C-alpha cells in the first residue's frame, strides 16, 4: 500500500468517525456505532441475528439497539436512529429499522465513504 493511499484511507476513516461523534454523541462507544452500521446493512433483523453478525452477546446487542432507539430501557431518551417494531411473522420478536433521522445519518456516512 502506498503512503498516499494509506493517508487517503485514514482521512476517510477520520471523517467517518468525526461524523459519528458529532451526529450521535461525542462519547459514543465504537461498539454502538458498529451496531448502527450493521442495522443499516441488515434492516429488519432482530437481536439474535444482529448479535451473530457482530459477534456480540444477545444481552449486549439488546442494550446497543435500545441506545440507538427512541427510548432507553430506563425511560431516558435514546439516540433516535432506530425504530423498534414487533415482527409481524413472530409477535414475540422485535426487529429494527432506521428512523428518518437514521436514514439521513446512514446517507451521510455512505457519502463520506464514497469520497
């Protein structure tokens, strides 16, 4: 890899991480940002499937998804990027999709990686 290519990749990574920090939360853990990206790539999946995709435990994934949703389990506001919906094919399961804010943010991140 050339130095120029490496520098370009690092700049793109820096813009990506800066966008996450400035749009979601300045102190957001990378694992939660990773969860957001996985939901963007796999909308309509539930906790178990997303946990398998990321290598996280189901309980950790559940907490990350709640953080990214409208309301935390404590009742405090979440990041508002994901919508929790009961799976119509399995009423005991919840699936996650992007809110309008989440879609805008997904598009911003995709644009950064396209540059």
